C-alpha cells in the first residue's frame, strides 16, 4: 500500500518579520527628504493585529504605504498580509490609515478553496482544520498540482504551504 502524503494551506503572518519591516520603513521615512518636518508614524499593535499609519496628507500617506509595502516584499512577506480597513482624518489636520494583519483563512474562503480542490478531480482529500486546510493524497504529483492551482487563485490573503510530507 502506498504511503499517504499531505500538506497544509494556511495564511500565517510572521510577526517578527512584520516588526522588522515596520522598523525599516520608519527609519527610511525619517531619512527621506520629502518627509522632513512632517508628521509621520507607523504603529504596530501586535495584540490587536493592526497597523496604523499617520501622515500629513493622503499623498504622503500613500508614499508611506509604498515604503512599508516595499519593506514587506524585501523581507519575503506578501503585501496581502495587510488589508486596509479604512482612512480617516486624525488630529492636527493629519490623515490616518488603519490596516488589519491577515493571519488566518476566513471560513468562506476556506470552503471556496476546498471546493476548488475537489473541482480539480484529482485523487486528493481536503479538510478544513481550524485556520488551516489539510490536503492529503497518495500521489506527490497530485499534491503539487493542487499547490500550483491554489497559487493561481486570486485570494485576498497570503497563502503559505507547510508540513509537506
């Protein structure tokens, strides 16, 4: 009898890498000429899993977001790890953007992924285990085909594959 192989699909965010990216983005913003003398801040709330950016205008806020996104990419994180929840006026005539850190697959999306996997008509099984999806099958080629298909899907969260055995 052939051995059963499996892997997990998850949307885990590495908080240490996010902290490092925030520190690097803050440092770059402090040194950039176009931010000299302006209000700017990037605050990470680890417990609430939110990120708050504050700047003097929408244009400067967009530049701050670009800096942060670039730092996330350089640290190997998918920019989809941040989901903008809103922009609003802050005190002192500044603008604030709040981002939620995505580190779990939403239930509806997990069901959609399982449906996509079953639609491939491969000899694999997919099961939702809390915040992860476990895919198992006898053929490694089938599992790799599932991985390739999941990477092609347009998802609103970063997809990571783990426990490949």
